[in-house]
């Protein structure tokens, strides 16, 4: 069951501090293996990817890259009701992300033209996990922001894709499908192989091997973030239905044994009611073994007494998903620091954010929301500075530029200015 800590009692601050460091995941234990995989793929390309796929997944695909006809035929096998649901969710996700488009800017100041140009990256890879569960929703949440950004080549990497995954790829605007997962798939798109051209950006969640691979290929390509286990923090006042709060907690616990279901309540009585509801619902969950392990190992409840302390705890924990299940969430919101996605009020389930509300459900974890943002259109663009001096402007600013250059001992810099002034 959830472990309860009450404000002012032993263990409260220590546990809170420990949880604030939950993102310090030790990738070191898998790094040697991941480095070996990356090196092998960089040296031997497709053959290495196929060998690792056979070793880890017990299968050897006939081809790593599915032909468009093949994957569209696979997508066509999906149930019409599922296709309609994916299309409806896709439309909502697309509309939300259209608000994130950047147009750049231009202006002139004393004869100096300045500005910023915003362009999409040429190619991006989106990863969809294929381990304990399959997530067509993740295909939508990663590929659609890339489509809205204007990325021309969008590569889905996922092992043994199902018709539902392929249908989501079609809805989202994916242009290529690679039948591989794990660190070997990350290496393939980062470095390129005979059959897979390299990309500029790799995004999407995965297991510890995928996370480690993304960290190690950064520099060869850009990445979105290093994703860890899923997490939810529910801040609940006494008006929140314990059964609904329990369902919200379990909605993340059922993802993975390492997930973090976290709770903040204003009273011990309410905390006890939620814990009892978690136990009742857990017994009937199809994935009760997974959810039960997450609740047992990573489930915590903080009884805080008032909303001011609730805001402090939420700020310290900096959660991926933050549910403000309180009577006036807007009043509480200003007291809370960073969070990945914030769900406001009694009637807003975290599950809406996972599927069809609109924002991408790919979010920083482990407290990384302190410095990172949800996946969005801005992840798939590059920005260029624009600078244009008129003859009069370089003449006016020449003394300043030459003086600063010579201050740093860079005479060639100064001459690049003085020669222009002389002409």
C-alpha cells in the first residue's frame, strides 16, 4: 500500500528530499552494454541491428525498413472503430500543436537588420516502445508535433509493429517505419546504416537501454530528453472522491513496476480513504502485478494539513503529471513551481492527457521538468540568427567592435571590421 508520512512526523522531510532526487537514475550499470551495441551498429550497420534484434526479441525481420505498401496494408487491418478513435485523437493533438508554431521575426535598428529564422529539421525519428505494452497514442504524440513543425521525413522506430501502431503512424504523418527497437534502433537512426538514413533528432520514451542510448548518441543527433519511469502526483483536498483519486494514481502505476504514484492530502482521514480505495481497485486490475509493485515500492502519501504546504511539496517533487484535485485549482496553481502537465480540478483525469486532450504526453520525468518542457513543435525546429549591417551602420559601430576585439587580443576580428570601414 502507499506509505504515509505526516507533516511534522519523522521521515516526512527525509522522504520528500529523497523523492526529489528520484531522477538520479543509474544508467552506469547498462552503459557498457549500450556502448557495445552502439559501436557494433556504427561499424556493421544493418547486420548488427538484425543480430541484436534476434538476440533480444527472438526474431529476425526480413527487412528492417517496411515498404510503404506493406505498412499501409498492415494499418488497413485495424478495426474501423479503432481507426476512428485514432483519427479523432490525432485531430485534437494536431490542433493543439498548431498553436506552438513559431514564425521568427525581423526588425531594424540604426541601419542594422536583425532577426531570427525558424525552420524544421530535415528528418526526425520517433520511438514507440514495444515491451510490456504497445502505445499507438505515443506514435500520435511524437509524430504529430513533428508534422506540424514541417518535418519532411519522420521515421517511426518500433519493434514488430502491430496494425494499431501502423494505423497511428498513418494518421500522424509518419513517412518511414523501421522494425526494430532498443539501443540498436537508436544507433541505426543516429548513425545511419545501408537501409536507414540518419536523422537529425530522436524523440520518444523507452526503457533504460533506450534512455542510455539516447544520452550517448547526443551530439551525433539531438534528443528530446532522458525519460525515466512514469509518475503522477495527485494533490487532493477533502472534497476529492477517494475512489477517483485512487484510479488516477493507479493509471500511472499500471504502466511499469518502477512508476511513481504519489499523493498529497490535507488530512489523515482522507489519506486513509484513498489508500483503502487503491487496495480495492488494485485487486481487480488486469495489470495488478505491475501496478501493485509500483504502489508497494514507489507509492507515497504526504499528509500536509494545508494547501500552502501542498504547493511546496508539489514544487519540490516537480512531477511529470500533476493532478490538482482541489476545489479551486486556479488559486493553488501560482504557488506551484514546475510540472510537466497539470490537470486542473475534480473532473480532469490524467488519462485525458495521455490520449486526446491535445498536448503531447511525452513529458520530462524524475524532476527534469525543472529545466525541460513537454515534447512540442519547438523540439523539431532549428533557429538561425539573422544579421545585416548597412555601410553607415558598420561605420557608426566600428569603434565599438574594434575595441572589443582588441580587448580580447583578436586582431583579425578587428581588421575584419576596419577593412570594411576603410572601403
